């Protein structure tokens, strides 16, 4: 890994660890209210202070990262799986199939994530499920377009023509010969998409469309903190910082991967 | 002309598809508007009566046709929740003077920041100015805009008192106050788009600066500023405008969040409350108008291509 910059990965690992540890240990119960301790500034007992119900903000941040990371993992995994199949079919077979697939992908691509989330909430009601639907739908066309572009440029290359001349089956050519060459590009996009999904989950739960109280999520915490941000700035600062660091981590990881895998650009 | 007509036709077709999609998606929804109005305790006879009044007992095609007929005449039906029976068209008409200027200001700001910064970064590639601009762009991409909005309200509105902490007076009552209450939201709305557009402009410029005609322009002794602005930028903007559309769509969609942060009575906030209250006529009307605005922005951008790129003018 000579020449790989670790900046993004370090941030990603730090935020992921914080969330992982939250599954086994939090300094306080993240949903337990304590009226005597309400709006307490950062202290030894509550390193990041408490909110208007006296709940420990550090503990809530450790647990509130779950919906964000879940949105990232689901959006990237399903987006990759479906999008790669979609784009590979379009880019390898071309013709009318490509026309239909890519027109649909373009249509989906032009719909903003917020609009998809609003429609999903109208159908399914507010909650994490609606957000997962929206971020997945947002990522399928991105991976489909990317994969198709890669396939079109790769399918006429000598090593693919050679494989075809040897009489290999389409599936074997696609999986063993073309797909591995798309991996660097897809990997960079996966990282950027993870960042976008975290940001989308935070925005949508800020709007009240995602995780419902009393369960914490970073966006939801900001929504609640906005009402008393003047009295307790820490309640509005730290959850936002958590979102920003996680998003910055995945965005920089994408940049670092691009520099490492494709030094030309 | 043919080019624009074709785009205009495509836009109307998309709008028709959007209207069908929203209408029919919402039609399969669980939940009964009559129940929403009368409450779950209502007796079946009264429910039937309300359903007949709302026209819900007719086939879905007939309902869609009558809704579309209304839309053409500017009638989107009546809201089920907003002091019950408020005309959806009136609610939308009251929201547009907030959202349209907000989006327009943010689009202008994003362009005004991204084009010079992206050009500067490309012309100083690898140097300090480039690194600083890329750093700012990375930060603008990663910092959640609504978080920055919440902090900006605390600092610029509550502490310094330069702006109202939220809400907006009517344009007719206090035009300066209305404008003032849109400045901070427009800045916040523009920030993430400015960050991405800066990168897009930079990449497009770097591509163009590799071209032969740039070498020719330099070779014939043109000053570097003239090379970059006249030969570089005017060509870079052509490729920028093809990807800028999606960014402007995202910007318009971002009004939903920003209006919530700043408590602005705009279309985004209206859509959000319509969805959370499951007020179907209001959801249909607001999403239709929102889609129309997004398509109109796209159409304006499409009509810029022939101005930016003479090749389109020539061929069509």
C-alpha cells in the first residue's frame, strides 16, 4: 500500500469504532431521562453534556450512528448488486435492452433523494425503512450508469475479444474478465455513496421522516437540539460534528482510493 | 428553435408521467381520506356521504381525469387538514413567493462562487490556491448544511442580530425584511452545490486546458488570462452545463430541509407537512408543482446550451 494516504480511513475507522463500541458499552443509558441533569454542560460525568431531558449526549451519539451506518451499508450493498447487474446487462448487450435500462436509470437518477424519501414515507410511514428504500433507489442508477460506461469501453478491448474468440460463455467473460477491471471505479464510488447515504439519513431524520423518538439518530438529535441551541450549544454542536466527521471520512477515503488506484488523473 | 421545441415537449411529457405516478402511487395508499376528515368513530352513512362529496366513489381513471382537468384550470382540490377545505392552489400560491426567490438566489450564489473558484483552481493546479479551494470544497461537501444552518442562526441571528432567527414577513408588508430573511437560508442552500460545482468546473477546465487550441492560443502569445477566460472558460462551461442540471435539481430539492431549518413558509415545508399529515390532495398538488419547478429549471439550462455551444445552434 505504498503511496496510499490514510487520512480518510482513519476517520472512517474512528467513527465506525465509536458506533461499534456503542453496541456493547455506553457511558450512560442513551434513552434514560434525568431531570436533575438536564442541559448540563460537558463535564467529567457527561463528556459532551446532556440534552433537555438530561440524556447523555456522548451515549446518544454512540448509538445514534447506527441508522446512518445502516443506511450507508444497505445503500452501497444493494446499490452495487442491483446497479452492477443493471449496468452490465446494458453495457454488454447494448441495443434495445440498453435503451430501456438506461432511460429508466436516467429517470430515476434525476429524482432527488428527498423526493423519493417523501414518496416512500407517504406509502410506508415515517421510519428507517422508508429511508433505506430512498437511499437504495438513489444509488442503483449511479452504479448502473458507472458500470455501463466501464463495460462499453472494456468490451471492445483485446483481452475481451480474445476471451470471446476462445469461445467462453458471456457470463464467464462478464464476471471473470470485465468486472474485475471495473472494481477500482466502483470502489471509489462505493465510498462516496456511503458518505452521501450518511448525509441523506441525517437530513431525513432531521426532517422527522426517519428514526422515531425515543431512539437517537444524529439527524434527529439536531432536530431536537435546535429548540434549545441557545441554552445548550453542545447539544447542537456534537451530533453535527459526528455527521460531518463520518461524511468527511468516507468522502476523503474515496479521494484517497482514487489517487491510489488511478494515479494518472 | 427545433431544439427548444423538442426540449419543451420532453418536459411536458415528463410532467405528465410525474402526475400519473404521484396520482396512482398515492391512490394505492392504505388509509381513507373520509376517515381522516370525520375520525375513526364516524358512522358508515356519513363516511359514504363524504366519499361521494370528495368523488372517491368514482373509478380511478375518472378521478385522475377530473384532477388533471382541475390542474389545467389551476384547481388542485381542497386540503384535508389545513383548516380543512383550504384550496390547495391557494396554499401553493402563498408558498411560491418564498421558495422561488430562495432557490433563485441560491442558484445564483452557487454559480457565482463555483465558476471563478473552479477556474482559479484549475489554472493554479497543484499550487497552494488549488489545494485551499479543494479543501474548502471537500468541507462544503461533508458538512451537513442543516447543521451549519442551525449554528448560523445561533451566531448571526440570535447573537449578532443581523438576520431574523426564522420565519419571513410577507413581501407586500416588508420587502426588505423578507429579502433579509432569505439571505442566510440562500447561503446555506447554495453551499453544498457550490462545493460540487467548483470541482466540476475545475475538472472541465483541466480537460480543456489540455486541448491543442489552448496550446495554439498560448503559442501565438495571448496573455494567460485571455487564454483561460476566452478560450478555456467559454468551452469548459459547455461541458459544465451538461452536468449542472442534476446539481440544480438537488439544490431545489434542498429547499425542503433549509425551509425547515429557518421556519420559512415555502413549498418545501408545505410538501413536508402534507406528507407527514397524509393530506393526499396537498401531497399531489405540491409534488406536481415542485416537479414542474425542477423541470422548468432544467429547461432554462437546456435553452442555455445553444447560446454556450454554437455547434447545437448550427446543426439543429
